[in-house]
C-alpha cells in the first residue's frame, strides 16, 4: 500500500542556461543566493 | 502576501508529477523538504515564458475554490505574483481535497522559460508556510490518508532512474544497512543538530563546537557557512571557486558529518563534481542568521548517500546508508 512518486532527473536551470549562453547574464541580473528561501520563509 | 523564492532552485534536477483539479491537470514539481508551500503557474500568466510550462486553469476544474489572498513568488530581482486557491491535489494516488495552493499569475522574465519544473511542493513544517497555508503532507496526515505520518526519499546515485518520494511508509529494501534515527532540533525545516564536520584524515575542521543542519531536497549541494567553506576549500587545496585537480579527485578520502554521535560519511565520488574536464567541490557558501547557531544545508549530494525518512509522528529524521 505504498504511495510512491517516481522522480525523474532532468537538466537543471543552470545547465540549460549554460547551454543557451544565458548563464552569465542570468547570474549578473539575478545574483545566486542559496540562502534566499531560508530568509523569506521566516524559519 | 506569501513569498516563495526561486533563484536558489537553479541546480535542482529531480522532479515528480502531481495533478490538481477535477478533471486532473498535470504538473511537474520539485518535492522540496526545505519549504512548505505548494504553487504552480496558472493560465492567468500569459507570457511566452509561462507558456513553456503547464498552467493550472481554475475554470476547467469543478472542484476549485478561489480566494482573494495574494501570493508572491520571488525570482531573483523579479517576482511571480498570484493568488491562493483550494482544489483537489493528487500525489502518488492520494487525493487531498481542499488543498490550498498558489496560482502564479505573472512572471518575471525570459529565464523562467528554462525552469525545468512547473512548480514546487513543499514538505517542511507548517510553521514556515507562507500565508499560513497548510502543507500538503499535513493535510494527508490530518485526513488519515497515509498509513504512517512519515515520508521517505531515495535519490538514485547514478541520478538516472529509480529515485522516488514515498508517502506513508518506509521501503525496507532500502534500509538493509540499518536506520539511524536523529531527533529534530526544530519543527520548522527538517533541522537537526550536528556535532562536527570532519575533513580528510579525521580532523575536525568546521562546526567544531556543534551547529545546526537542515536536510533539504530543494538544495542540490552541501551548503555551509562561508567561513567553513573557506576552511574546507583550503584543506582540499581548492581555489576560491572550489576547483581541484581532477587527477587527485578519486584519491580523496570521505568527508564525514557527525550527527547525534554517529558518523555519516560522504565519498569523493559524491562530493566532487566533474563537468567539462573540471572538478569542483560540491560545497557552496551560505550564511543564514539564526539564534541557534550556524546552519549547514545537507542537500542532494548528501541525500544520494542515504535513504532518508522524514518522520512527522516522532519528529525524527532516519538515515539509512545506501552502500
């Protein structure tokens, strides 16, 4: 009686932006900050 | 207004499918133990960027109930905005009726076009849920939809297939090496107390007096305080970008996280990332101000080494080594 969601592995946003030559522009306009979700959640 | 930042999801690679509404509308979502809200794009977002994703259409769902409460999804310097609504959400065959979720209405720019998933399903605690929205798993528990008040996550080491989130149970075929149970230090994120971090040759080099750690499927790397990152990079002989020589990568020892008196090693095959001929340590800097000490984030690099059980009934995290 398991309720299992299979997860598939895809390309990350970073990989895709790099392939399209957009990564530098993205990081310039949106400085990467892995802490941002922890700031905003108020935890 | 609730807020869900997106820019820190740029390295995530694992997604699953859920449906929302009657009849069901399908969405690819990131199952994120580091947040608590569910949101997906909606048909009210009409730009080209949103057009590359599945969008929820409330008028096509007979079970949708609208609200007037707004939601904001921060995205770098821009944001997606939308509204909160209620509908039936199906996750792994479990129908959660009257589940609150965010319907994104506007989008911030062309980058969103490339986001590999449609939305996010948060699996952390209600105490950090924006707008006080009840998380999906809390509704599963309160409605008695799961056999046990826990879920578990397996991320395949080769990253290609077999990864899953299991609701309401533990797959014993993944716990043959035993389960180490660790009590939570806070009921916000899946937060635990870490004793210390040991690097190379068994030397404690960071978190030496103890620190806090969050087990987060929504973070890809091992995120550590910036001062610890400098020390770690130095001990590996890495440059400030975390780059090391690929010729030595396979000879490196395990790094070890000591948690609740037990050692949880991570081998170099997991923490060294090889790409385009370069080798980089899978650590990134993160500074989160907190009263409970410095915070480390144990992301997918760590989770791929352990079958992780997120036990809401007992407020514990269970870790079972996968090799």
